[in-house]
């Protein structure tokens, strides 16, 4: 197996210039968004008939109507649901896509703002750094990785703490039961590291929590 991408990334001048440009373009766009931003995460495989797709679209619409902008991936599934909701509310909707990702076929015309990245870390940084809350719908490795990564960044005070909201208690409870059973008992985490995450299914409760953000 070859790792041609790693060979490219090891070219210091290209990698440094590319990553600097991606972060710079992201920060420039965030400066232009004068509304509080909410980030949506979740599976690209979720169909538009799925209950979580319907809930994500409804929640994004209500948040858009309440004066929030939405930032999400440039993908299908939950991304598409969040985009639909935000656009139907007339809210800013920022689509972030990683070039070459097999599932990401971003249509720039469907968002109010679009950014494309080569580096996942740059995309994740831009999605996080100005968001007032992070909302996670059920998903696979990417969604779970982003949740745990942002939990870690907040734990280590690398970024300001923001609400982390997991929608779908039945789905997420298995992960947090494991964290309770293994990481807490093993003294690898403290209770506060886990309690920063709220599992909520009721849209009104989610909106109330987000509205109370200072």
C-alpha cells in the first residue's frame, strides 16, 4: 500500500502555504457573519425520510428563524437537512467540504457561503472556532471523532467551552455508558469531562439551551 498523499503533505512549503490559506479564508468568512453560529454534525448517509433528517431540518429552520446562522459540512444526509432548514428560514448557511472526500458533492448554489478544504483539521477548526453550540446527530466515525475531539479541546481549555448537544439519546447513550463504565472507573476522565455533553431530543429544550448561551 502506498501513501502518496502523505508524500505530498511532507512537502513543507506546500503544506504550510495550503493550510495557512485555508485557515485564512475561513477566518475571513467568519468575520463577515454577524450572527451567532450553530454547527451541525451527523451522518451523510441519513435519508430524507429518516426521523433524524426531519428533526435536523426542523431544528435548523427554527434556529435560523431565531437569528442564528448554520455551519455544516458540504455533504448529504444531516448536512443537507441542516442546509434545507437554514435556507428555508432565510438564514446564513455555511457549507464546508473537504476536496476528494468520496461522499462530498457540494453544490455551492445551495448554500449562502461555501468553503472547500484539502485538510480536515482546517475544516474542523473553522466549524468550531466561532460556533456558539455544536449539535451532533447520529453518525459514523467522522461524527464521533469530531465529538470526541471537541470534547478534548474543551477539556484541555484549548478553546472556549460551548454546549455540545447530542440529538438521539438512544443512539448516543451507548457511547456515554461505555465512557461511564470504562474511562471514569479507570480514572482516565473526570465527570465534568463527560457532563459537558447534553443528550436532548426535544427541539424546544435544545433551542432554549442555545438561547441561554451568554
